[in-house]
């Protein structure tokens, strides 16, 4: 008899959270702290969404790439999670660029970038200061017609090398392009430039275990392998219940951490929504997906310090299409040293490339496996430039593709970074369509990444609490 993952579940909760990405986890934790009864439903066998990891024989633990985020993550984790989590966030000191246009290392903060732009790229200090100040002053309510391309043309006309330095890391971080609204670049870039790039020491597995323990302490009912089939809506457009694993569970509010298009079009259904809203949802563009290659060295085998993040490319100039191409010419290498997981004796490397879902979606199985093998081989060949004896030290290698991300996360088209900017409005206005239905997740580029997801979860949890309070008063 198969296990009943909903055994002992209650008939009713104040809040049901669908999905356990960082936005979902944060919302669930905050609402439980506030005394709400919360049920967290996750279809996968572990929590975290894209903040995840996997284990392989030989003792290898692979994070899904190196998660870099701005310093603001420390404050958010201290306030909405625990001091222990906040204290485990450490700065990455070594960010490298290796491409035909330049070779450099940086601490990836405003002070160092200012020095590099002036000394290495010959940009005047006045221009650099004006650019940074403009980016820092951007906010959600600014003009959304100006593109990132126009922003760069204003300050650095004809300087493809400067554009590459400023844009390439952000494209890898959230999938943004030169044709996206400039505010989506300026806000994210300025957050990183504040004090550099940070990560969680101890591995994503430790982070999620600490978050899980905190949620349990606060009373969140956590259920894995629980796939939500639909959200039940009343004829007058109010949330009534959730159907999960064939079981109906009633609730006051639903907070969906699923993809916004999946939430609206699949879990709810067009018949409960305004036609204009449905059309707006269908028009939301998904961000791109990713390919990754996971490389584990033999126990105790290592390599000289290569920095923490290495942006490698063989192309001249910044080219989004090339970054997405199946014919890979640009990669980000994330180097994991034993201190990443204190007490470990393992050196690991994860190679990440942005990718188009359509390039991988319909390959015959034999071709799919052959292409993954080629991706691994090409990655090792590239890596030999930095770790010459990598093949001799290799203990494990495997690849993931957009199909892998789609399978495990259920993100449409395996999208790694949610939606383009227009997805944020659809997400924010969902409660106006259905009373008691909220969404938080990677939408609009701004709300992508670990910090964006956590902070969006905070924002939405406050709206959920207001909604529940208003119902109680009536």
C-alpha cells in the first residue's frame, strides 16, 4: 500500500501555501508566527524549490549552482527566519571574468567596480558616479519604457566591454536582457553593488533544514509529495478549498508559490477570472531556463583557488542569444571548496549556462542522452584551462537541462527565473480577481533570486494576514 502523505491532515486551515520555494517557505513561517494555522504543500520529496540540492554516491552533495545574493539577505533572514541562518551568510570574495575582451578579478561591489571602470576601462569618474547613482535611485514606480540597452547607451555608448562587465553577471543571476526595462537591471545591480555577493555557508541542504525546523517550531503543517490539482473557487469568486492528492481541504486563504501562469490558468481556471486578466496572464513571457554540469572530485583531491565565481566566455562582446545557445560558448563556473561545507573534504564545481527550453524539449531520448554527454565533455575541456588535471581527479559528473528543471520544479518550460517584468502585475493583482487568493514567487525579474523571493514572500504574507483579519472582523 502506498504511503498516505496527507495522513492526519486537518479539514481546515487559515492558510494553505502551495509550493515550497523561498517565497512560499517565508510566507508560511511568518503567518504561522502570527498565530495562523498554515498547511504547506510541496509536490517534490524535499523543500526549497530552486533552492535545492541533490546527493550522489561517494558522498557528493551538489547545490543547484552557487546561489549568490546581496547583503540584504542577512537582514531578511535575521528578521523573518533566525539569527543562526543570518549568521551563516558569508561574502564571496573572488569573482572572475575571463573572455576575449578582458581578464579580471573583483570583489563585486561599487568601490571595486568604480576602480576597475576608471583604471582598466578608462571611464571618467564623473560618468561612473552618475551611472551608479542613476541605477541606485531606480524603483518600481519609475518609467518602465527605458530599456537596459538605452541605459547603457546613455552612459557607455559603443563600449561593449563595459556592457559585458556590468550586464553578464546579472543575466546569469536572473535571466534579464538588454531589452528588458532598465529598472529591472538597476534595482538588482545596485543591490549587489552595495556590499558585494554573499552565499550561505554550509550548503543549501543545511539552510532548508534550518528553515524546516523553524517552521515546525512555529506550527506549520508541512506535507511533501502532495500535488495540488486545483483551487476550489465559489461562484462569487472567493477561495473555498484546495484539492490535493485527491483530497479536499478547506481554507480561508491560498498563497500560491507555483508559477504565476500555472496558478492562474491551471489551478484556478479562466471561468473564474476577467477576460482581460486572462489575456494579460497568457501574454506574460517566461524567462529562460538553464543547463548545469555537476562535477565532483575524488575525496581529498582539490585544485588551486580559482575564485568563487568565474564568468568564462569565448565570444567577443555581450550576446544574450549566444548565452542561450545550445552551442555553448559562455559558462559560469561555481567553485566549491571544503570550507563551503565546514568539515567536508570535497572540492566541487558546477558549470551553469542559460538555455532555451525549446532546444531540449523534444529531442528523441537517444539524442537527448548523447547531447547531455557532449555537454559534460565540452565542459571538462573548457575547465581544463583552469584545472588542468580535472580529468584525473574526476569522481562524478552529470548534466541537467531545461527538461530536468521542468520535471523537478514543475515550472513551465523549466523556467529558472520565473517571468519577465509584466508577470509582477499579474501576480500582484490576483487577489482582485479572486478574494483570498495570493501569489508570491519569481516574477518580474526584480522578485527573482533568493533575496527577491524571500522579500516577496514577506510582502505577500502581510497582505494575507490583513485579508484574514478583515474576514475575522466581519
